[in-house]
């Protein structure tokens, strides 16, 4: 554990708490992408199968369970609970059909694992989750773009999620310098870089709007 | 402890 990784994890936790606060305070899921939440749930469930096979630490196991539970709860809220359910507008959240995200990532993961000779289902699903995570934020970014004016807490949610990814890049730099037995995984680095790059545009408008104290409005 | 390719990360 290093400071960047811990700060990244905490930023991730904060983003989820902000999202829950956002849903509860406005009593609506307008501006929130259910698709992104569902993609994140697929990511967590496929990546954290090692909960059953490998014990890293209490912290690690606790966080994994917390991510799965909180994301499941958020999806349940938007899908089945009033008033979120009736206010959720699926037509605003139409970009990127789940299967068009899942299928290419599954194919790529299978290919990557065949090349590396990692043939256990847990390894393949772990690699799949690395690729899918990079795409998971895309529907949310499109929902923001559709409404253009980003509600405060929704903006903070995406900001903390992006900060988490940025801090993980610093974590990999740190680990490759200071951990003797750290093995580079270029697939993790490349999809992590792609994922972080997706946030850059949002970050720019977020920081500018905070600096000038105005509302966060995205350009058309 | 040795780490296996970031698999101990969240």
C-alpha cells in the first residue's frame, strides 16, 4: 500500500458516497447513467472473484465487498425504487449498449490471456474487467453531455471517480520504483491510461467552473 | 510481500 493507491481508493469511496448523497438529496436519478453503474457492477463482480481464492488483507476484502454492495444498491434504487425509478429516463441513457461493451472486452481478454498462457477462468475474467472498466464511464459522460448543465454533486461524483483513476497511475509509477517484486502488466497500464484520458476533457471544464465559481456547463 | 501484476489492487 502506498499513499497514491490509498488516496485513490478513498477517492473512489468518496465518489460512491457522493453519488448516494446526490440520489437521496435530489430524489431523482436524472443525469445519472444506470448503464455506467451496471457496467461497474459487472467490472467488480468479475474482478473480485479472487475474494473466494486469495486473501490479501482485511482492507482489500472489505473494500471489494463494499464496492459490490454499494453499486448493487445504487442499481436497485434506480431500477426498482420510487421516486428514482419513474424519474429515470432510459432514452437519455441510450449510448453504448451493454453487449457492445461486454463482447469486445471479452474477446480481447480471451485473446490476451491465450497469448499470455493464462487459461484459468479467474484470470480471463480479471483481464476482462480491466478492459471493461475503461469503457464503463462512457455512458455517464454521454448523459452529462446531453444535459450540458451538470448538477453540482453529479460533477463531484465524476471528478472523484476521475481522481481515483489518476491516482492509480501515480500508484503504478510508485510501485515500479519501490517494489522489488512488482511485475509490470502493460494491459493494466494501457487500459488505465485510456480510462484516465476519458476524464481529461471533463476535468478541464470542472476545474475552470470551480475557478470562476460558476456552474459547470459543458460545450455542445 | 511480492505482488503479482497489480492483482492485489482494487
